[in-house]
């Protein structure tokens, strides 16, 4: 997909290291790649990097300390299984990332992520509202989502 085929893209502001962060992010998920980098006179830390993250268009703007990442905006990733959940969680919390509750974390660049197993959503959408409530209650006690524990809560 060419850079301009998508009209809308998410832009994240970085004080520094926008390209470094984008390179890290595209290494984590298939269908991800760097599409372009624009210099603003500081070749060591270019101003704009445009990339695809799992097929979604993204942009990092490296423009100084005026704004900081906030958990009010996050990158949400649906995972297929526990192995993928664990792999992403471990990579994103490494080197200074911070775990939070309910599948949330902040990576070493301060960007918030939600690592959400597809199974969590399926269980929470169950017609059995009591079982779905038990799943929600179990999830609220977790940091990294544990699919086996969710299944156990669903079963009662």
C-alpha cells in the first residue's frame, strides 16, 4: 500500500527518538514497515517518520518537549493467543517500559499500549452475562492478560 492511499493516519508526538520508536514498533508486528522519513535539519533525529503498523498508517513527529505522550491515547493490539500476548508484552515493557492494569502498559518511549487477547473480547461478549462478569472481574485483577485465567473465570 502506497503512503498516500490512506487518508487518515495517527500521529504521535515525540520529544526525541521518533524514528527509533517507529523502527522498534515495525519490528514487533507483521504488515509493518517504514514508508518515509523527513529531515528538519537534524539528521540524527529526523522530524517526521511515516510508517505502517500492522497495516494501519502512523506518523511520528519529533518536535521537542512541548507535548508528552498520555494514556488518553494508546495503540491497541488484538492478539491471537497467549504466546503473542506474552511476546508483545515482554518487548514493550523491556528497557524501561511500565506495566499497568488490565492489559495496559507504557513502552520505553512513554507511549501507551493495550495488549488485548481476542479471547478476552469473545468471553466478555458472551450471552451468559454472569460468566462475562466473572471474566471482567478477573481481568480487572491482571496486568498482562492471562487467557487461561480468563477461561477459568468464565467456567466459574
